C-alpha cells in the first residue's frame, strides 16, 4: 500500500509540532519497503507516524492510501505496535490469537498460525503464562507476533525494540525482514537506534523540530551536508551495514 502525505501540519492549540513543507512537503512511503523515521527527541516522529496510521488527525494537509482517503477498509489492513504494548491479562497464546479470533479465523488455522509465531519469536515455552507476568523483551515479542498474526499490509512500529536484549532485537528484526521480503509487508518504524535503522530500513526520513530535513536512501543520509543530520550521526556512532 503506497501512502502519500501532502503539506502535513499538526498543531496542539497554538503550538505547531509538525510542519512538513518546503522541499519535503510531499512524502511517499512506498509499498513493500521498510521506512525508518529518525531524528532527535521531540522531532515529531511519533506524531507523524500516528497521523499516517490514522490514530490522530492532522490539522492541515492530506494523506492518501493507494490514491484513496482513509477509511475503515484501509484501517483493517494496518496495525501498530509500540514500546509499551498493551497486552491482555490472558496467556501469551491468547494475546497472539486475538486478532485472528475477531476476524473469525477457524480454530484449526489459529492453532497453526499462533504455533508458528510462538516458535518464530522463541516464546513457545511460556505460551501459557499470563502476559502480565513476562519480561519487557517477551512482551515486545508477543506484541509484534500479535501484530503480524493476520498478515497486515502495513505495520507501524514506535520504538519496538527499545530497552530489550540484543537476542530479542535480532529475533524481531529478522521477523520484519522476512515478511517484507516474502509478503511485501510495508513497515514504517520510528526508532532512535541508528544502527537498527541502517540494518533494516530501505528508506529513511529525518525529522527535526517538526520539520523534515531528509527523505531518501540510507546510503544518501550519510552523505547529507546538513549539520543537524551530521551531528545526529556522529553522536549516535555506529557501523552502518550498506547492502
């Protein structure tokens, strides 16, 4: 699903928190790619993601999804997961199964899909535990597995791997890349982890103080002459993987 934004502005009262004008007034989140939204704290990253996901409305501008305005049918093909996922006080299995149950999947199919996700995310051994009694990394993996269970067309992620162990990050990133390659899943991820952005994202968007300073490939980001971008890169030292 291609998602395009035009002249997006978001205000809370008199305060403008997002103002996408100038060179980057039109943005394209191309179908079948992993898009990273990066930048310093307070840049407007999460606000932009929520607007695109239809969770909050913009003050000005428009967003089109494959040439159409936002609707329930579009919403049904998208899902979100964030740094602090809201899980039900049920087992991990039932949390992952929930999107399938509300979509009236057959029980036999639910068992197969959830079983595969439990194995993929390495949480099969705790599938019967209450989601209220698991670690942060286990909660993040459960939330992502739940988000992927019904094979959405677009997945929005807000710091999904913040403050969790490297092994869990590896498992989650592998799941995203696998579905992007095999199913054409479009991912839009907000991350402060520059190494992560370079590992998994095809396209990057750099925001600062509510404005877009860069939109393009990860390779071109490192060549940007913008001092804000260069400072951000230098202060988040990493070894980019450009494959």
